[in-house]
């Protein structure tokens, strides 16, 4: 939300440790076992990263049928996290809308898979 204070100052080297890449959603499924409404995404980052899975709480602003083929940004170097029966391997990134619901961060034009945020 916009009323949140800015995080503490970090060094540029700290920022470089977070590996944010672009990937293409190759499948999107309902995730009814999640505590909060979510989808299970399979995302292709290409190259050495390959295909990874993510649990994403994006059900309010995004429809399953619109996700496949779209590009998203995700942190690819966090450790995997167990979300109920699902292992989430990457953190798909978004920002809150006016109601606090997640809106995905996406490039506004097609870019090569695996491109790193800078």
C-alpha cells in the first residue's frame, strides 16, 4: 500500500543478490488447497533456470485463462517454500491495487525469457 514507509537503505550489492527474472506462464491451475485464494503457475524462464512452479495469490485481478502465454517477473533464487501440498519454487511479483489485491508486475512488451531485472 502507498502508506507503507520505505524499507531501510541497502547497498547496491544487496540488491544484486536478489535474482529477478522474466518468464512465460505455460500453465495456470486453481489451487483450492491454499489458505488464501491462489493459483498454481508453471513458468518457463528458459536457459539454465528452466521451468519453475509458483503459488500466486492473484485470483482477484487475474483470470486463469488470461495467464497462459503471459510474461511475469519472479524472484528465482529464494529457497523453495511448501504451500500446503504444493512446492513453490519462485516468488511471482506483484504490487497492490487500491483495495490491496495483487496485480502482477509484467513487461509491457514481449522480452526474451530469462532476462534479469536491472
